[in-house]
C-alpha cells in the first residue's frame, strides 16, 4: 500500500496503528464470507468437516482482496465520521 495517494496526496495512515480498525472490518467481511462458502458446500452435499477444510482453503484465495478492501472501507468510514480539514483532500 502506498504511503500517500499519488493523485491527491492523501496520507493513508493518519496515525500509528491507524489500520488496526481495519481488522474489525476485515473480520466483518471474513466471517460471513467463510460461513457462506462452508454452508454452500454443506448444502451441496459435502461432509461438514471436509466443507470446513475446503472452505478454509478456498477462503485463503480471498484473503488478499479482503485485506485491501477492509483497509479501503475503514478509510472511508473514518473519513465519513472524522474528516481532516487540514489535509490536501479536506481543503
Ligand atoms: Zn487520492
């Protein structure tokens, strides 16, 4: 991830540990996604234990996307609640 937006200059990490909040967003995306995969496999007739293992492996493919989107969603939520008027974007 870039330190700042190459277009508008927004510094993404507003403070140390800023993206810790993105872990909550990541969890909120990951749990339903994993659950949907496992339930879909069980409904398709796969054994529950096998569905958990296969679902976990399938979920790993999605981890890079969830990681990036959770940060982007966190940024949007945070700027929606607490816009920084002093930054290049807020002006
Ligand atoms: Zn930008």
